[in-house]
C-alpha cells in the first residue's frame, strides 16, 4: 500500500467511524490473534495504524454497545460485559 492509498483508507475510516469505537485484530502466525484498543473512533485507530510496521496483517473491527440489539454481523468482546443478565431484554440468546 503506498502513501496515497493509505491516505484514502484513512479518510474512509475517519468518516465512516467518526463516532464508533474500534478494536484492531492483529493476525499472528501461531493462530492466537492479538487485540489492540479499543480506539475511540476511526481517527484514533488510523493514528495507531500508522505506527504499525509494514507487512503486519491487521483488521479494524467496529464495536457495538452491549445493550444494543444484536445481529449475526455484530462484534463485541463478551469479557468486557459486566453481567450478561443485564441485557436479557435487548439481546436474544440462542438458548432462550
């Protein structure tokens, strides 16, 4: 990726994720992917991305608020939730 492509990608993330927290998934050869963040918004995530060495495989994933209704496409970190029972009214569990 050259600098012009990076700047285009940066502008996309800054605009699309202006008010959305993101987490960075860094793929590792041993299969244990590392998570970095969360970042407050796309601009903060792209500022961090500039510091990562070339060739490192990274995927930026938007985080949703835990009390929002979920679809199969939503991503969140369950270990960050204080108590899953608090969200029973808005989250449809497969076992329910």
